[in-house]
C-alpha cells in the first residue's frame, strides 16, 4: 500500500513538472 502511494506521488509530480515546462 505504501509503495502505491509513493508511485502515485511520483507520477503526479512528474506530470505537473512536465506541464510547467
């Protein structure tokens, strides 16, 4: 369960980072 939260956070962060560029 903890890994799922970690992966989802990384996924969202990467999408936000890509959108900012």
